[in-house]
């Protein structure tokens, strides 16, 4: 067997969700390999959150199937402890400390004693590069730190799947990139299968080996961050390269990749 061949771990077919007469998700079909990080990209209202919630088994599809590791999550009780979820806005419990927030899934799903749970809480806190924050409340930490705590809580049970809904919303560009990198590192390190919802183009350029672009409940385009540069899909281009500046950057990158201009050009020389 080739080393690059991977089992398809998440198979979604004809996934549909209607709210009243409108279709939030309209027959989405996609395959995600085990251990892969997928970016679900698209404008606000295109159906990303609804899709993620159906994949996580939090809401019932109107039609279609989600198969996770061979199990149909829409028809059998999902193995909740295998799924870690980072909700948009982190969704921490305001009245609980950081430590209590992260311990919550352990309280729910394990019978471990307090010191075992605390050890695990401290392990994941360290993994997301946070320390000395155990006794702080969510209101006392920054937006970026809240995301880290949200990630720590999502991975505390060692899940096989990690679903992140807009992990960058409300963060500055630098903090966003750090959070993206952290999610990518964790995916690889623990061999998790990860889906990240985003409308942030920096984010997909940084982490997107596998990007699914959604528009109006449909899969409009699928490919990698390298292919996105060459894509002729108008809806995708209008969204990703919305500004003239980014359109120019796309053109330059295409010329570089086609070998028309030197990748290592000396800008100081050229601008003399
Ligand atoms: N619980 C709901 N009831 C009614 N309409 C909803 C509900 N959730 C989402 N929608 C609608 O479904 C569409 C997709 O929403 P959503 O999945 O939240 O998109 P995104 O996450 O890409 O912004 C939107 O038009 C939204 O208004
Ligand atoms: Mg959303």
C-alpha cells in the first residue's frame, strides 16, 4: 500500500438542511481523509456552521448522510467523546474558571479522580502554550487566550475529530495566524481529522492543503492553497481576492509559479 493512500474517514453525501423553505445546505458531498485538516471557506451565511453542526451530530440533516469512520452519525448515537468542538466565540462558561472549563468534559465523560483530571488539564493547557491561568475567569483573559482555552477544552478527551467554527473571528491578524498554526500542529501531532470553518483568506492561504469553498449552501470549488492562485472560478476569486491589492498579489504569484518572473528577485535592484 502506498504511504500516501489514506482511508476516507469522513464521507458526506447529499447533505442537506432546510430551515423552513430555504436551504442552508443544499446537497453537499465531500470526502475528508483521516488525519487531514480541511478548511471550509465561504462568505457569511453560506452554510458553514450548519454543515459543521451536522457533521458533529449536533443537528439532524433534512437529507443526506454523514459517515464518520464508517458510522452513520445521523442514524446511530455518535461517539461524542471522539469529537472535540471549538465553537465560534469560544463558548466558555463565564462562571467557571479556565481550569473548570477545561475539566468539564472530563467530569462528563470520565470517572477519573480530581488529581488525574487536573494533571490532564495542565497537560493540555501547556500544549496550547498557557500557564498560570487555571484560576482565571474567561472575562479576565484576552480573546486569543480564550481561543486557546477553547482548543484545550476541545482536545482534553483526546478526540479523533476536531471541528472549529471560525477560530479566528474577533482576533487580530497576528493572533489569528498563531491560532491557525496551533490547530494545524495539534492535527498533525495527535493525528486528528480536523475541519475548520473560516471566512478568512489569510487563514486558508496559511493552512489550506484542502480547501472547500461553499457558496449558497453548495460546494462551489475544492482544491489546495496552491491551486487557488490559478483558479478561474469567478465566485471564488471575487471572494478570496476581493481587493485590487490581492488581485495584483495573485497575478504576481501566478507569474512566479509559471517561471515568468524570478522568485528570488531583488526588489531593491528592480526599484532603482
Ligand atoms: N437555526 C436556524 N434557523 C433558521 N435559519 C437558520 C438557522 N441557522 C442558520 N440559518 C440560516 O442558514 C443559512 C446558513 O447559515 P450558517 O450555516 O450559519 O452560515 P455560515 O456559518 O456560513 O455563516 C443562513 O441563511 C442562516 O440565516
Ligand atoms: Mg458560521
